[in-house]
C-alpha cells in the first residue's frame, strides 16, 4: 500500500514511483523526470553524508533558480540536513549573516558567486560545494567539494538517517523593513501540512503545469516546487520575473495551467498596451499573495480573462498561508482575503485577546499545524510571536497584522502593525488609501506610507506610477481622494515615480520608499 508520506522528500519519492518518466522540472533548457530528480538528490545526499553532513546540520544554498537548486533542496533533507536558501542577489554582508546565524558548516553555490563568497570567507570553517568548472574555483577557498564529485555517490558506506516529521527541514530567512533577516524554523510536518491545505483549495492534480518565476528564497516560490512534486505535476522554473514576453512565450509553449504572481507582476501585465489573452488560454488559475492584491487588478483580470480562476490569498512565512478568497466571492468581495484555508483557524482579537465584533479592527491570530516553530537563535522574539495555547502542541501565531471582519466572517487586511499611519489620534490604513487611488483610471501602481509631521505625528504620503500616456498630477490625485476619503486620510504628499523599488521577492521595498520620502521632503519635491 502506498501511504501518504510524512516527510517532504517522501512526496518526491512517491511521485517518482508513480510517474518515473514524467517531466517534473523544466529549467535551464533541461527537462528532468521524477526519477532523475529522485536519483540525483539521493546521490547528492549520499555525497554530503559521506563528507560529514549529519542529521540537523544546516546547509546554505546561494544559487539562482536552477535545476541544481532543486536537486540540492531534496538532497540536503534526504541527508538529514536543514536547507537554508539565501537570496541569489544577497550581498556578502547578508550571506555572511545567514551563514553565521544559522551556524552552518556548509555552503552550496556556483563559481559565478565566488567574488561574493570570497568577501566573507575570512577564517570561517564552513565547506563549499562548488557548481561549475573546477578551474574557476578561487584559490585558498578552504575545504572545497565539487558538485559533480558529490553527485558521484550511487552507493557506498554512507547511510542516510531515519527522520520523523518533527525534524527541521528548513530555515527560511525573512527580512522585515528593519533589522537583520531572521530564520524561521520549519519542520517537515509544518511544510507538508501547509502544502496539503493549499493544494486542496486550489484543486491541483498531476495534470497541472506551474510556471514559477519567483525566487526559491521566497517561500511562495519555494512551495511551488514542493507542492508540484506532491501532486505529481510539472513545474517550469524561471530565473526571475524579468521580462514579460519570455514568460508569456513560456505559458504558451509549455501549456502552463497555474501561474503564481505577486501584485507588482500583475501590475506589469496590466500595463501592457494589450494583454495577449489568446496566448494565455491554457491557464486554469492565477494566484496572488506576498502583498494584498489590489481590487483594481482583480477586476481587470476578471474582465480580460473570465475563464481563469483567481485566488486572492494572504499569508506570512511564520505559517506559510492563512486564507484565501473563495472563488464564488471574487466578484462580490474583491477587497477581502477570504477565510481560513482547510485545517487552519484564524481569529481577530482585541488587545486583551477577545474576539472583535464585525467592523472592528484587531490583530490576526493563527492556530494550525502549519504554524512554524519560531525564530532560530531568537527565543525572546519567538516568545512574543509564537505563544502557547491550552496544551503543548496548541501554539498561537500572533501575526502583528491588523484585520477586520465583516458580517459574513470574511477577513479584510488593514495593515501591518508597523505600517499603520498614526495621524493625530487616528489610525490610517495604507491599504484604504491605496485602494482609492488604484481605482483611478490613470494609475498603474501606488503605495501609501506615513511620514513624520511636527503637528500630527504622521501624515499620509503616496508614491504613484502613472499609466503611459495619462496626464495626471498630484493636485488631481488629491482632489480624487477628497471625494472618497476623510480629510486626514487624503495624502499630504504625492510623488510620481517611473517604477516602485522592489525586493527580490517582488514586494514593494518600503524601507527604500522611506528613504526616498525623506529626500523628497527635504527638497520639498511634493506635488
């Protein structure tokens, strides 16, 4: 009998038994089957184990989206290790922090990354697995191991450990608007539980072909691999969001059925002079998370692509995913992120922990098996965010996100606790301001932030990307807002930019916007 696996790698192994010759991964002009990925990752696991990787050891990946990165993820956990993915664009400072904080003794990277790695080597004792030509490995690189040599182990003295689902599988590092990245501890059980719930509400099966242009360091991108290998589909892995035309070509060529995106990517698509609908006919669904999907984007996609299922979702890395908007409500309630997903409970509470009434604003609390274990090496923050419930396994995630509920129990995102704009004695939701401005026919993208003000504490400022050919100015934006918002919510400052700064995950870089706002205010360059 073929039981459901308990471990992340067990799902790859099951798919390999069921569909050995089926294409599992399309990447870098390669097409790898399930049996090939299963075999390569097992060989890597044996190679790592024979060179000293033990159960629980952290192994950092510093790679672009690639077939090697996928093989490495599964090879590490088969060896009993814990994979840690650094952004492919990470600086030496960030990479060094992740290596030091995770207490990793191993790094897997490409020779192209050698200049960055060389900056942080110093007297470090960690070993490097180099991918690429051996003659490009930098001298004095310490205890080096070639990727091809690591893959040379088909059998031998090394044995792979027996694991259980409460073992750690990953540390996923997230960086907020301030401070150094924190590693979130994810067990096999956490990851599998989250993935199974998401697969269930999306309705994935072995016929789905997923286009993933999101970085694997971003949990949204990582889970596209994990989930696809669970339901036996095919994932087409791209290097980055990059240019739209190659992605559209890929959707058309590979007959892609599922397309995960972030709001910044949907904005890019909707800025096209004409969205080539006929080339997207294979799509069955589109998902969006990472930031709240603007209502204007949802309505436009519904107009242009009525045959596609749209999943507007909300989550955070500390639990992967919380909820989604049921498909039948997408037209009626596009501003909502819906209800809790299967096997997940979401509550909105006041400061004393009591459930709020419809229309009130409170903090979102999550209770589920996909609530992760806490922050690596940071017990104090863990105690503040991950709190005990009625018994040891009953753990509550305090998200720090403000929500309100409507009469039907639908969730509406108001803002991050740190993002809420405090103007005089009032709180302003950036989302509310953004939704109003995004509904303007001349606006492509908008982000609202709070900026310091001597009298009010903070006032609203917005960065706006106008659609090409649209003649609009700051006074027009303010007048538009005055018709729909209370006076204290109307932006004091309106700054037009050609594009919004983005993080590698495709999210708006609000830290950078804060810096830009300070410069703009100093130069008094507001509309």
